[in-house]
C-alpha cells in the first residue's frame, strides 16, 4: 500500500510495547460490523487484508495497524418524509396535530425501524508506530480523523502519549525569511503581503502597493508577526 497524506506525531515517552503485545491488546478492540441498532462501529482489522493473518504488520522495526469504521447511511430527508407522512396520517385519522414531544417520539421510532435496513459505508485508516524514532505516522490529511485513530489506540493500548510533530521550517517561516533577507533566486518581491500574529492568527495585517522591505513592515516582523501571503514576481529570463 501507499501512504499518501501523512500526519506525524511524536511520542513524549518511549514506546515500549512489543508487536506481540500490541497484537494481543488490539484483539480486544477488533472490528465488528454494525448491529441492527448501531449507527456506527470502529475497531481494528488486518492491515494486509486477506493476505494477512494478524492485526499488526511488522517491518524494519515499525508496527503497522489499520482501523475500520462503519457507518449506517440514513439520510435526514428520508426520515423527514416518513415523519411528515406519519403526522399527516394522525391529523386525518384522529383530527389533531401531534405535539412537539410526540413528533420527537415518532421520529425516534422511525429511526429505530429504519436502522436495520439502512445501507452501510466503511472506510479504513492506516498508521504505523516507529518506536526507534518515536513517531506515530497516520495516513491521513485530516486531524479529526487522525485523532479518532489515536483515541482508539489509547483505548486499546492503555496510553498513547503523542503530540503533533511541529515542522522546523513552515511555509510561514520560509516566506518571512524571504521578506527579511531575500526571495529565492529568479524572483523579486511584489507589493503585497499578509502578516499574521504568531500567537493569534486572527490578528491580520494586509499590505497593498507597499515597499515590503520598509522599516514599518519589518518592525511588524521583528515584533513576532509571520508572513502568510507574499506577492512575488518572476525575474528570470
């Protein structure tokens, strides 16, 4: 398999579990398909699929794992239509308008009846633990989805002391350096930039038709602001 969008987390304490211990603990949280009244389920599956036999795959000291989430698909529009039809029947047969509480009760009954027949959708999430370098690498571009897997790892392993790996040289820092020192070869600074406060990204300064190396703008940089957007022009031949 290929890891495409990676989120990397750093262990704050050494990871000391062996692959065999991880395998044993994951079995207690193995994936089970949605039951009749389950809206969703989450658990561990074999990372190598049908070609594998274990819930972990070990290679070069790294431990690969894979979670699977299954969700019932019950569109809100379907529930709404069924509810309105039920309410209309009550109005015609009993000559009354159901109260708000009664409507909520009817809605719950409809969902209860529909869930066993609802379609399901599944998705898998891969990750690997690198004990030597102290990393947890999640094949995901969404922090929320990565956090879902981390929570499952904590529940399964007892703890998962990780924090996001902060990049030493982010795009903001790179563009700030271009403004302060010099842009990359072949480029010249334009006349626009956007600065943000490194402590509060809601604080923004936008500059247009300005000399970007002016003392006023550099003072903002020196005070801790970073360049979020920077206008550059190609000066090469």
